[in-house]
């Protein structure tokens, strides 16, 4: 027996995914801006009596004439053209109660497809709050299909809906006199709504009051800058103590293990490779969670769409549009969802240009690298008495990445990707307080992805680094045989990693990098955080020091062979700039390949970003060497 | 008068191209008044402009009966949407896009159909785009797209 398949369709941001999550118990991403869902997702709805139906969540669309790749998915789903999914057995049309005058004509367009359908009206609570009312029975009689009202995020109306979902066979066929042309569909819809709806007040209450400030000509731009700025101050000031705690825990656990295990290679692999490598990256979970938390608030509240509105003129100058900006902002969490978000961009060339610059946006994988180097080498002074210099440096790195992304986009869009400007339209949703559940899901999804990466790519890379640092095993000279730290240093200097690093050294010496950083750079081609794991192993805690100082302390104390500091400031700054630009992330390359359909663009992205990284680091090192 | 007649000579021509998808409509109009079928776009413009109620139904009426008069863009208050001043309320008269059918369809799907009231809310801090309130939604358009929508001022 094949399971009944129902498709969820509706305008962007009308609450389809909220409803989908409420019905299926899945935790797909929800946010308060149009175009969050960009691909189809299937889930099962337990109807309570043991029966199940399959529900397919689809990207939102304003019409069945698709302009962008995500809208095409929706049309394909309804036509039965999606791989592995035939024509759905029924369509669950979702419409926001407050914008029915805009969305009911689309309902008519879907009904014209003549598939068994049901209408779910969401956000009934917002309609009531604005003094509107909806006569569901009148709407049902006029439309000739079942109509259910719900409040998706509070689960109101779901039982009625589940009851209907269980019997799509009983849904009456859509009326066959549906208007086939768009203006007549609006006339048809208006006539129905005149009978069925008491329209809500046009005034949106506190959304309008807030917008007076957020979209104000002067205040709006300043607020935007302030929001971005606070973002990074918070990451630094709030999460740093948490990270210290994590680090102390990891080192402490490692020490416990060290006393429990016999000396030898196994001990070294577990403590240096695992605790030193993977552990050094995992300690950054608090910062990453905090970053994700703030992004969840920006996205869930409705601010993201406003930021796109405010900055759209700048994007227009770059030949892009506000939706590209949303995709770029999403890249602050990770370039992969950012690149996926470009599916909502209608213009293929703008989309490609956005994909090609999205990796410049500082993702959470850079956070461990930035935090490690900034907290170790940038003094924690207050600029002007209030602003934390470390936070300011971090803000500067994010700004450098974002501005560079913009400039690169202009170059792409005015060069190889020149083309006509596609229409821009964007809906500004009301502000909404994101529910705790949505925020929690957003953060936990990101943290789990980070831990998964730590447990796979970073783990493998750490073990590889450990092996390269410990083989071939060399016998230390007799005079240092009793000094554990010296034995370690001797082993590392004569390891395979050192051999590889020294081959590389002439190429990276102009950037102020020694072979140890070189090994880290090579290893972090897999994922950026791996350089932290590498340096953590090179500057491993030897167990001799009295206090369990952090990795940053050990790196600050490290000396080169000639006795100068291993990480002078110009080198640190050059390294940070290198990480702003370099595309060291195999997952991102794979996604670029998938979204553009060819390795060519992935190779171009990697190549040009590496060139910019090298050039940027070189200039930084030269300038910093003169000035500092 | 010169401006007016130029508008009129361009109107039906553009109308035929942009309204190509309106085949059903044009055919209906053809039945009602065979000699006037070419001016679907112009018809919309005028029929709404002359009906004070301006509801979508009157547009349909205008199309079906095939009444025809030169559109009068010099008439007080008829302008492109991007010229409408923030804070004002306007009513959509026509949507045309030099043959870009998909764009006309999309603007209409967003609610920009003749007869719809639009409140011009605000320009973005950098001057573009502009936020419009219509049909319960808030849509922002850049000047380029708003210029394709012809409106008539409702408040002075």
C-alpha cells in the first residue's frame, strides 16, 4: 500500500513550515522572512489512529509561473515532476489570514490545477488582534473545498486539520469554473472575501511603530550598523568566559586520562590527537551557540527582511538585490545555508555572483580561529573607555569579509556575470517574537552540525596531524632525554610534518608564516578549524606546568629557534586576513559544485579566494611590519 | 494634446504585447467589440480612470463592453507608481512592462492589479526601494518595477 502524499503550497512566509513542523514533529528551519524554505522536505503526519500521511513542505511562491529555482520546485511538485514523488494525492494550500486579499487569488490558481485540495488559513490570532474576523464556513461554502483555521506555532486547530488530512479522498473536487486569468482571479477572490472577511485594520500596531525607527532614513542606517557591531562585541564579551571554562574542562579531562593511561603512543594519540586536537575546537561551542542565537533572533523577528530593505540600494549598485543580501547574511552562520538560500534569487547571474562571494562572509568556522588569535595576541584594552578592542578587531574582520564580498560581487556582476537586472520585490512581514522552540532548534541544529564536523572531518584531520607530528619516531639526544618538553620539541622538529612544512616554507615566508603555520594551513584545507587543532597539538600542554594555561597562553610563550616570539603581531594579523579570504572548506566547495552544476565554479572560487588571501596576507604583513 | 496622442499611440501597441497572456480576455473583448480588441491595456487604463468606484469589477466591465476612449495621462493625479509621494493613497489603473509578460504577471500576483488601493508607506533610507501597503501585505519595489504600475491619486 502506498502512503497518501499531500503537498503544502502557499505564498512565501505564510507559515507553511511552522505548520509542517507542528504536524510532523520535524524541526525544519523557520524564520520570519520570505523564502526560508528552498527545497522540498517530506515528513510523516501521525493522524492519531495509527494512520499516517506523508506531507511535503514546498518553497513558498506567489504564483505558479516560477521566476526562481525554489519556485520551480513547487510547480514541479504539483505537476508530479519531482524525482521520486509522483503527483500528490492532495494539496494543502496555506494562506495567511491577514493577507487573504493578496493570497486568495493564488488559492484560485492552485485550484485551477484540479487536484483535491484543502485550504488552511494560518495566523488567525494576528487577524483577530488587528480587529479582523474570518467566517470559515462562508469561505468554505464559497470555495467549495474544506477550510480549516489554525495558529500553527501554538497548535490551535491542528486536530481538525489532522482529521481532514486523513481523508483526502473525501475532499470535494475543486469547482471547475475557476477563473483562468489573473485579473479575473482577483475579482473572484475579492467577491468572496467581501462576504467572508471583516478586514483587519491596515495599521499594524507596534510593527509600524518599530518600523518608524528601524526604517528611518537616519536612525535606520545607524541602527543597522549598531546591530552588526553589537553582534560581535557580544560574541566576544559574553562568550569568552564560557570558553575559558570549556577549555579548562577539556584540559582537566585530558590530565585525568594522562594519569590513568600508561605512557606511550596510545596515550599520546588519545591525549594529543583527540583531546588536544578535537577538544581544542569543541571548546568554541559557546561562541558558536551565541552567534547562532543572535542570528536566530535577527531572522525570526523579521529584522532580516528590514536589513535587506535598508541595504537594497547598495546591493542595486552592485547589480544584486535584497534577497542576495539575505543569503549573504545567512552566511554568517555558515556559507552552506547561505549558498542554498540563493535559490530564492530569480536572476541566475545574480544568484551565481552571490554564490561566488558568499564564502567571504565570515562563517562560524572562522570563529575559533579568530577567537584563538585575537584573545591571545590582541590586548583586552578598552577603546574610548567602553569598546573592547578584541571585539572591535573581530568586528573589523567581519567587516573586511562583508565589504570584500560586496566588492567581489560588483566585479563579478559587472564583469563575467553581466546581465539584465531582474525585478526586485520583497514582502516585509510583521515583527514577530520568535518562539523559544524555534530559536532552540536553530541553535541546536547549528551546534550539532559543528559537533558532527568535529567528530568527522576535524577528527580525521587531527589524527592525520598527530601521525605526521609523531612519525618517524626519533631518538632524542642524551642531554635532553630528561626534559619532556625538549624531547617533544625535538620530535616535532624531526617529524614528517616538519619535512612537509619546510618544503612549503619559502612560499609562505613572505607572509611571516613559519612551517608550523604552514602545516596548519594545509590541514585546514579540509575545514578552517583544523588549524586550531593543529596548533593545539604543536603547542601541546606537556603536563609539566603548574597551572593549566590555555592554548593562547602557550602560543604567546612560544619562541622560534632564534629566540624571537613564534607569533609576532604582523604574522598574527596576516594570518587573520588570510582566514578572512581563503576558502578552506571542502563542504562549501561541494555545495558550490552542486548548486552550480559544475566543478568549474568551485575551482574558480577556490582559486580566486586563495589568491586574494595570499595577496591580502602579504600586504598586511608588510604594512604591519613597518607600522608596528 | 501632442503628449496625449503619443501616449495613446504607444498605449495599445504596448498593451497588445504585454497583455499577450490575456488571450482569454482579448478574445472575450473581441467577441463583444471586434474592432476594439487591440487595446486591452489602454482599455484598462481608461475604464478605471473613468469609473469612480474603480473596483476590479468595473475593469472587467470595461473590457467586456469594449468601451474605448484615449487614456488621459495628463488627467489630474494619473502617474507612475514610483512618482507617488510617500504617505499618499493611490489606486492602480494599469500594469505594463514593455513586453515582459512574466514581470507583469508577477506584479499582479503580488496584488498590483487594476482597482487595488495602494498606500505609499516610505522610501528606504537610501531612496530606493519603496514600501507599499496593499491587500493586507507590505511589498517593497524598486523604482524600476514601480514605474511599470500606473496609478491615480485618491487623496488630492
